[in-house]
């Protein structure tokens, strides 16, 4: 049980650099020292990297707690134990953590585990694969569903009748609905014929036209009401006025002829009614089509056994809210969470929160009773950047209000220099509501901040870069922050022309890199004969495609081999480090068809051009990072126009209560719509302010802002040229910049081998077989024949396209020899069994296939499907033995279990 100082229901609003990860880790470890079982704690974040880092941090703290004075002090404060008492308990807490299941996970992986545990209740096989499905497949299935229900004409009519080219992206709109399906209003929209209202509008317009003409008003005044299509009439600026008495072109004529005003108000009312009815027609058709889109998605997911991340949320919501109750959920995932910790809460979407809400409600259901429960979240609404993905920063405060949670500010910046912290305060204190003034840490350096103004942004960026280098700053300690990937590429080119090495981090995927895309297109051309623009490929060989010798190709070649030949033959890609990424990806596939399909769905990060050099990344990409010296650039190109079709009005529970169809000029006729537009503008302005906050809080020592003279992204903050602080030279000589050197990739990243030594060649089919074998062992719920049968079904679904029947039979035979072996059965007796046990030792993060823990000893078991690298296997298990003995303090044995074609071998290390 906690002491009186432990706050069970708490949220931290953690400003930039204030130690959010520190707070999250301390909270988690404090729970462990309060005798909470790891399996009852859900600690969730957004990325695999963040989840891995948190696991690593928790393990490192538990192992080296005596050396972590700040963490030890805070854990003591939260738990009520003295530091000596904590160190006494440390070995037991560490042992329990390592021997228990923990749920330090991403939200997506947690939802996947929930869905997988009970997916049969919504008719989905539990061995589904989570990955993005090709948009073309989705679109085709949608059109087939629409066609089967004779709705193709309706789809076309919808786009034509509303005369709105935005609806050419109808499929994209369906996708957006699908992402928020549980939040959509439960109501119907009437399908109304607009002919009657349009006839009334035409009569009113004509009446008003004659009245204005007869009044002697100017040609400009008369022209507003001349015969014109209703869509054009609707957008006329004259309707911005509440009354024609307010309009200088009409005032004196209306005073003489009041009927002009009466007809104007009647026409305005009719146009407002027309907009509402048109909206009903549009939404009626949209939602009718959306029903078929959902059906198509559901069918695709079930048939392929493949779920996209949107499918994951959709089906998990259905499972939790329509198919099973809370108690059954806990039973299926074998845990009752009594403590929940959520990271980056400002980026949580409403749907993600609704998926977690049953578990959170459970924590508050027994408030005031003796059972120890807690809920904690941390984040910063000033750093919420993902509204376009569904992130809702308003959740941060609304959840606190709903559950009565205390929000505490973390406002000491442990990252930045004094000048950076103080200048950020000056910029934002009058621009953000309730902006918390940040403090700088004791002993913070003075630092330096400068704002420059130039309309030659690239040139000015190089000037600033060279100024830093002259002061002795290392190129590796400098980062450019830009608005878009395209801006990043522009700055990289500017650096390249000056000979400065760069490290460009982009959110673009490898498949969008022109050279890589054309290389894969060539593979597809060879395999399928699909049309190919080979101009780029043929630049280096200087001959037409038909003259190239491609006789070496056959469709059963491994993708890696095909790519290797193409790279050598065309000689076009030898300086591109992204080749290594492509070849690494290709090595995972044994057939070309699967490689091409998976490449289209892939999101492989583009390789950095160098290990050294100035860093270049988008502001979004820089979130959570820090750099010694930062150069923040204005946007190089103008903003793209906002093209969203619909406006959403949310209720207090953040469900959508109303949907508005966006129409230019509609705010002149509909007060509610006008308020929604204003609300959207406020949210958009806040989102832009958040981006600026993230950009301006990444610097440790110095920051230079380069703004344009007009239409600058920094205008909302009133940022003008200035300097504060100082940046002294760090050495007597200027830093020698890293110059760009040409990189030649030899053997394309594949280790050079002696062709006569077959043992060293990489057998990709063997690797695939080994992965399938390990996967089967991993998902077996127990070492029984029934469990083996169930696991084999899942393995066949996952690897069915890669392995043949003989190989699946071989897997079954090998595992059967293991689970029926008397020696293995003996090992399992009286043992606590843990599969895929993670451990951290000597700064390394490892995973053990099988850990058996007895009362006074442990046994490490590592599965292998081949003895090819037997010496390496022994060394690996020896390391595991050493790690487990050091962590648990128990005598530890290690065994390599060889599951071979001709039988089972056990080698004790």
C-alpha cells in the first residue's frame, strides 16, 4: 500500500526539457517498490522506440539504483521508504520484475493483444497480421461492394450533382470516416429534392433584382442580383451584411423602398435553408456509401487475415463495446490492470481514449476502498502536433476534469541555456493562454539566441552555419529545423554546394525515393512485364532497354539476387546508401511477388547520407529531441490551401454531435456554421503555435531563428530581429567542417565471402524456416499436442506463402520431438516458465527463448534449427547464463536445444 505522500490519481503537464521520461520511469518503479506486480501495471506510449527505451530505462534504474541519486531521491519521496530501505528491497524488486510479465507497450501493440485474445468473437482469426493494406486493393473492394449493390450511379451522381471537385477524393473521405467511426453521430440524414427550394430562391432573386433595378441603384448594386447559378449567388459578398441598410451601395435606396430589405432578408433566409438541405443530401449519400465502404473493409480484413492500424482500432472498439464485457477481457488477457501510466497523452486520439476508458473506469470504480489503484498520465498540450492524425490535446484537461485528477506543472527546463529559456518565455507568455513560465536549472549556461530576417533563406542559413563553425562549434552539434521534407532537401542541397556534410532525417518512405522506386519498378517489369519508363535507369549505360542483356533473369530468383544484378548492370545507384536499406529489406523475402507487394506497403525510413555532418529534420521529426545548436528556418514555400470537406462539432465527451458540409460563403447565412469556422480557426492557430513551441525548445546552448520579411510562420509570436546572450568561441581554431566525400558501395552491403565455403553463405530459406519454427514455439500456450496443433494453424496462415507443405511438416515433427522428449519434460517440472524473456545486462538488451525458474536455480534454453554456427550458439547462451545469474543471484544452467531434421539434440553450456 502507498504512503500518504503517494498521489494515486495524478497528471503532469511537462513543459519542454522538464524530464517527462524521468517522471514516468520514477512513477513506474515507485509502484514496483510499493509491491505492485508488474503484470498489473499498464505503461503505454506511442512508438516502439519509446516503449523500448522505457523498458531499458526501468531495467537500468533497477540494476544501478544506488548510482542514480536523483531517481532514488524521488522514488523515496513517492514511496515513503528511506533510500537505504529502497536499496535493501532492490534485489527482490528486480528479480520480481524480470520474472513477471510486464506491459510496457505501445498503444497499438496493446490493442493488438486485446483483439488477438478474443478476435474469434467478431469472426477474425487470432493469427491476423497487422500492416497497411494496398490502397488499390481497398479501393477495388469498395467499388465492387458499391457495384454489387447497384450504387455506382449514386457515387457518380454525388460527385456531379454537388458540382464539387473535392469529392473526386471520395475514397479518401471514406477512409477518414472509418478512422473515427465510433465517434460519428448516430442519426440519419434526409434525402430531399432541392428543386422546390431552388425555385423559391429564383423567384426571390428575380423579385429583388427588379426592385433594385427600379430603385435606380448603381450597376454594381444591380449586378449582385442578376440571373446567375445559385452556387455563384450564394458566394456573393453582399450577403456578408446582416442588412442592406449596412451596405453603402444600397442604404439610401432601401430607405426609400423598404421592400428591398424585406426581399433581401427573404432571399438570404432561403439561401440558408438551401445550404442546410444540400448538406443533408450530401451527408445522406456519404453515409450510405460509407456503410458499403465499412463492409468492404471488414470483408477484406477477414479474407486476407491482414488488419491495417485503422482496422485495429475499428475492430478493437467493436470487441470492447459490442461483443465482450470487462471481466471477460481481463480473463482473456490474463491480467487485471490496477495501475495505468500513459505517455504523450496530448497526442492521444479520442478513439484511443475510448478504447482505454473501460480499464480507466475500473480504476476509479473503487475509489475510497482499500484496494490500491492508480492512474497517471504525462504530456504537454503545447507540444500536441498530431491533430491531423486524430490527436486531441483537449483530452488532457477534459479527462482530468472528468475523473477529478490533479494536474501538476513540471516547469523547470533541464535542457536549455538561460537565454533560450528566457527568450521562449518572452515570446509565448502573451501568445498562449495560461502559458507556464519555465525556469532554467541551477548552473545553466548563459547561451545565445538570435533572430535574423532575410528573404534569401538558404543563403542566410549557410551564413549562420559558417558563423557557428568559425566559433569552433562542431558540425555534428548543429541542427537545421525546417517545416517540410522538401525544405529539408533544399537546405541539404545548399550545404552540399558548399561542401558541408549533412544528415537528413526525413519522414519520407524509401519507396518514394526516385532511384529506389525506379529500381523496384525494374524488378516488377522483369517479373510481370508491366510498362516501364526506363530513362533514369539507362542514364549510365547509355543504351536502350531492348539492347540490355536480361537473359540472366528468371521469375524464381530471390529478390536480393535480382537487385544485386540490376545494381551492377546499370551502375546508376552505387553512391546511394539507401541501397543498403533496400537490400536489407529484400533479404527477408524468398519470392519476387511477395517482395513487390510488401515494398508497396512498406514505410522504410530513408537512410541518412552520412554518419557525420549537420543534422536536417522537420520540426515534427525533432519532437522529443535536443541539439546543442539549432537553426530554425521559416517556411521556404507557401502553405498549401486547406481542402477539408467537412467540419466536425464535438460534444463534451469528444464524440461528434454535428457534421457540417463546408461551402464557401455559408457563414453569411448560418450563425452556428460561422461559430464552427471560428472555432476551427482558433484550433488551427493553436496547432501552429504548438509547432513553433516545439521548434523553439530544441536548443541546448544556442538558437538562431531565420525569418522572412513577410508572411512568416513566426508572425503570430511577433518575433523580430534581436540578439541576447553570447556564444563564445569553443576553441582557438575554427572547427574543421566535415566535407562531403563520395561513397562507393562495394558488394552492395553484402559481406565478401569465399565462394568455395558454402557454410558462410547466407541461406535465406533456412532463415525463414527458423523464424517460422521460433514463431510456432512462441505462440504455443503450453507444451502440449493441442497447443502445437493450434500454433501450427497460425504459423501456416503467417508463412503459408513462403514455406511449402514439407517444411510445415518438418516444423511439426521437430517440435513434436521436443515436447515428447523425457529430458525436456523433466526440465519443465516445478519450473516457472517464461517465454521470450527480455533482460538488460551490461548495457545490452537481449531476449531469451525460454527461461525456466526453480526455487533455487534457473535454466536458460535457446532453440536452434541448425548447428551451422554452434560455437556462436554456445557463446550466446553462456552470456545469457551470466546475465540471469547476475540478475537473479541463482545458480543458472544453459542449454542449446537443436531441433534438427533427424532428431533432437541438447547441448549444455
